[in-house]
C-alpha cells in the first residue's frame, strides 16, 4: 500500500508539472473565421524574403515554410530566419553546389505573431553566384 501511495504521489506530481506548460502553437482553424495566407517567390543570387503583413486588430500566424535552391557555384551556408514571432527563429541552410538544397518546416501547430497587427517575415540569405531558388510559406490571420 505504501508503494501505491508513493507511486500515486509521483504520478500526480508529474501531471502538475505537465499542466503548467504553456502551449505556443495554435492548430490551423477550420471555417470562414480566418484569412488563409500563402506566399511564394522565386529568387536568384541575392537575399530574399516573404511576409505575411499584419492586419489591424488581428493576429498573424505562420504554419510552415519551404526553401529550395540549386545551381550555387560554390556550396555555402546561411541563416534562414522567421521574424515577427515572440522570438526570432533561426535555421541553418546549406546552398548546395550540386543537387537541390531543401529546408522544409511545418510546425505541428501554427506560430503566432508577437502581437496583433504584426508582420511575420521569412528571410533567406544570399546564396551566391549561380543560385536559383524559391521560398514558400503558409499561415493565416485571425
């Protein structure tokens, strides 16, 4: 019986810890209450970005993005960033000299902007000579 009580107390302690965690993502909602956002752009050589522009009185959410590149003369690395969220999110990206470089991020829920009427931007660094690439993102405002 003593083991049971100790085990139960330990289990309840874990439940209390788990319930104190804060959820930072929001599932993609269904229905007409949202404004779905999809952006895509092609680029060469230089840096590029795509943005979900903030809307007055509404929150902006990003649910994922994909960066693809190829044909870079010399392989190089850079930092893809997502700004406008509670904290800047950083991802190391490799611009490959052969084949195709791919970075795909799809969060299990969507990440909100840091405040209402705030723009979220995906920034892709310059890849260098010969780079051909695309960046796409999806999300919504609500």
